C-alpha cells in the first residue's frame, strides 16, 4: 500500500495513512473508464425529442391543385416534407439512450479514475472536518489551505452535513457522498478530497 500524509483543515501535515492498492494503486484502465463515462452520460439523455411525420401533421387533406394542366410538379398535399409547415422526413423519435454497464466494470472505472488522480498527486485526505456550523467562507478557506486549485471534488459521509453545506455553493467545487462517488465525477474534476472517514477501504467501499 502507498502511503500519503494526511492534512488537517488548516493545511498542516498530520499523520500518514496507507492507501489501499485496489483503489489507488492500480494501473488505470482507460478503455473501461471511457466506456463507463460514455454510458453514464448517455443515461442522462432524456430521449424525448420528437418531430411529426406525414400521418401526424395537421392539415393538407385537399390536393393543392390539379394533377395535370398546371405545368407544376404533381403534389398531393401541402403538408408534404418539401413544403413549409409540412412533415419531417426521418426526424427524431423518442428512444432510450441508456447502455447496460456491468457493476464490475463500473467499479473498475472508479478505481482506475481514483488511481489516476493519486498517481498525479491530485489526491488529498483530511484527517477530519470541523465545521461547527455551515459557512461558505470557512469552506473556501479550508480548500485554499489544502492547496487545491481548479475544479475540486469533495467526498463526504452522510454525517458531514455541515461540511456539505459549507462547500456545495462554492465555485468549481462539487460535493458528493460516498455512495454517489463515480468515475465521471472523479475524472471531470482536477482534485479529489477525502476525509479519513470517507476514504474507500481495502476490499470494500467507503463508510
């Protein structure tokens, strides 16, 4: 197991902690991460776009002009696709974009993403949070003291309500509980911040 020096909320070094290799010490699998992220983003698509076809568009029941003798091309309805206000040919219809992703693949993608951030030195573990009450000012100061820059993902436990409320409204900060941690959120942020309690444990999940 690799060791990492934890920090306290003021940014000072605290005790060292061992990071489980199955979450932070593996070789990232880029292909699996890509597939899982694509599936996750596809699942977010509503798939409710719809255009009207010839049988659905209103009007056009009468032939616009005679079949012969006008010199124009024969037309059967002013609601044909070539007319303004007409139907749409081969337009989108409601569909599901979700893809089936095995649980083991989702877990592998998450572990690969966490390992990638750990290898890049973009991982911070806080020994414990101490917010007596929600305070965005205190939350911003804490992240600045930890040395994080850019987009930051903060992983908290369900008991850390004051922490979540102090950080969730800050710019470029995303707060998730341990049960919601996923590969996409890890990869889309520059830094990942855990507390000692929310850190994934070896051969298991986070608390």
